[in-house]
C-alpha cells in the first residue's frame, strides 16, 4: 500500500499553513486565548485553529442559511460559521453547559453575530428531535460526545436537504481508531466511521485535518 504524500507537519510547517489561511478575527483570537486560560484541562475540545476558516468556507460553499452545530463548548466554531452566514441565516447551537457557552455568547455579541445564533441548552438529541422532520438543514457540524455520534447522525441525515453537508470532527480520535482493542470513545468513533461509510444516503470523504474530519454530502 502506498502512503501518498508523506509530508510531516512540523511546527514550522503548521505555522506556514496558518499564515496562508484567512486569519482569525480579533474576537476569535481572544476567544481561543480565553478558552485556554479559563479551561486548560478542557481546551482540547475546542476546534483547531485551521478549522475555523474551513468551516466558514464550507458554509459559504453550500450557500447555507440553516446550520446546526452539535457540541458548542466555548463557541469558537459557532462564531466562525455564524460570520459566514448571510444576515438572515440561522445557526442552532446545541450544548448542555451554561458555563462554557457563556463565553461563546459574549464573543458572539462582540462579533455582531449573536442574532444569527440560537443557543439551545439541552441534550442535543432532544433539540434535534424537536426540529421539523422535513429536509431543511444546509450544513451541520458534529463535534460532541463520541458515544452519541451515531444517534446524532441518524437525526441529522433525514433533515439535511439534498446537497447539504455534515462535517464530523475527531474521526481519527488521536490515532486510536486503528487499535483493534479500542474501547470507550475510540471504539464509538470506530463504529461511527463504519456506519458513515455504509450509509447509502450520503457521499462521504475522510480527511486528515486536525484530529480527522469527515465531510458527508446528502445525495
């Protein structure tokens, strides 16, 4: 089996890549720094810096007006996507933490996009199941508890419009997906990845962006 491009991502190369992507805005940068300062033990839950311009690009690419995020944490990814929405666009952000999302609310206000974000503090499955059942979602970002991924997927897919895209984070789970004895979240991601690959409703491609990102398009 050939490995294809074997480029090693060094710190220097990573910095080069970031320098050639759209830069974070001042509110985004402040939110990243605040998250690492206030929640050092959980800051790894924040989407990687390069994912912010990628998510914004994808939102614009599909012409999204209705976006759903499952797993918001301190609001970094929601901020990136909301900035890419048109003025009348809406992002429904699903999370269960008032504490973490409070930092997102503050950042969204500062960035002038709070009116585009509908934060719903409740179990995400409850929020998703309360949504209209007909296809209406243009773009979704899944980055929450790994054990819930398949259940979230099964609520999202029927509600995606044709051509709508789901981006799913952490699909490589720190490399643990290749471990045949994986357990816990890593095993859940293994099961999820197999589930997505076998789903005839979606075209999917897995990318080695950050901790792995799968893009899935509704047929």
